[in-house]
C-alpha cells in the first residue's frame, strides 16, 4: 500500500509499505477519506509530537473508511462496514476514566496512520474507539468527527446554557475556531470571531458568527476586541484557538467580570504567560485549559455531523491524492486552505 511517512521536520515521503494483516482483536480499515488539520501542520513542521508520535512514523489522525478484514475474536463490525476511528483510546480503568475524563487518562494511547491506504486498528481502539458511520454520512464529513469532538469537549468546558444568548469571543478562524463558531451559534449564543485573515472571517460569518473583527497579528488586541463586544464591557466567554501565548493574554483581557477564559489552543512546550492576579481574584475570572476529546463527545460529534444543516462542509477546501499530501500541508501553512481531504485510493 502507499503511505505517508514522516521522517523529520518538514520531511515526508510517500512510500510503498506492506498491507498489515489483522491479528486477534485487530481490524484492518481501508481509508476512504482522511482530513488534514492544524496538528498535522505542527507535527510536519516540528518533525514529531511529544505525546502522539515519534519519527520515522506513519501519521495523520482524522480518518474514515470501511472495514477490510477483522481478526479473530472481533465482534460488532464486519467487512464492508463504514467506520470512523477516534485517534485515542483510554485504558477505561483508571480514576480519570471512571470519572468520564478519558482524555486525561495517564495510559491513553494514540493512533496515527490516516494518510495511507489502510490502517491497522489495535484491540483497545477496536473496543473503545471504532464507531459506525451513520447512514448517509459521507466519509470526508465523518472524518471531521475528531476535531469536532474536541470542540464539543471545549464547548462543555465553557459552562454555557443553550439558548441563553451568551456573548463569546473566539480568537482564531482556523478549522477549530470555525467549528467553535458553528457549535456556539447552533446553541444560539452570540459569537464575535477575531482573526487577521478576512477570507477566513467570511467563512466564519457563513458558519454563524454574529460579528467578525479583523485584528493584527502578534497580540495586543484585547482592548479592540473588548470594545467590539455587545456593550463594550467584554465577553462572557473568550476562547483561544490559536495556541499562541500572546493571544492567550488577549483572551484573558477580553472577558468581563465573572467571565470564563477557555485556553483551547495548545502552546509550545515550555511556554508561560504572566497573569494579572488582582483582576483574576477581584473580578472572579475563571481560566480553563481544555485538551482533546473523550468517547461521549466523539459520539455527539458523529451525530451532529449527520445533520446536513451543520455547516462543517465549509472547512473542506480541496480534495487531493496521497501523493499531494505535502502540497496540501504547505497550502495550509500559507493559509490558502482550511482542511484538505486526502483520498488514498
């Protein structure tokens, strides 16, 4: 089969490698669609990821396809079934898993290899992270379940009541920020989307943003964004979807008293930011870090993607063969595309 192999920083090759055979408890899935994401771009740039993979390795983690073969002892799926695979699987036994916080499991495992013609699904993923695709849901749309599951986990962390018309500022109009916009707008909250890219802000409007603001890069934008909120006093919630420390500070500076800051975008290891302790204390600002997804949000994401009214298709900028994966990643780096669908076959 053909598979993309990451070799180091901005070094990848599409190679011919053997098609794996499923052992007991394993499932071989034929990839029908894999989607690129911002994490793939970071992994490509940095040549790895401290938690998810080490080079040389297959990579890519948003994937949907059909079951090709099943190993002995596998039940619940059969060859030909349409499935989507969550890219992580928790142990299911530790304290965090018992609390329903599987994303924080100390023994969590990750699955990579979406940018290939086939992926071998290990036993833990077969039992915990293999989901049937609802009838009528296209493979390329189903592959968006992973990022949407992360966003739904982030939405839960915002502690908003549906229909209460909260005002939320979203920093960053990449795919994650745009999914936040769509999910928040669906629950009838007012979303102000802030980003330096006018084209992406236009997509945000189509996905439900009530207002957009074209900001400068490099931070220092909190005052301008705060002034653009409904009464100029700041938002109820601010969500960072950039993973840049200067924007973390902008998000903190954007909320009103009693507000909540959702630091969804992960910064580089070793990053730190200063905090205004007086404002944090006397204005009762809540700051939350939010990471990844868990099985409940993944199931909700698949259900939501099955609704044709949910505008996830706005994110799919192009479709490319696996041989054009590097071009697809570089087009994302140049901000020319949001997400690219890779069709290995």
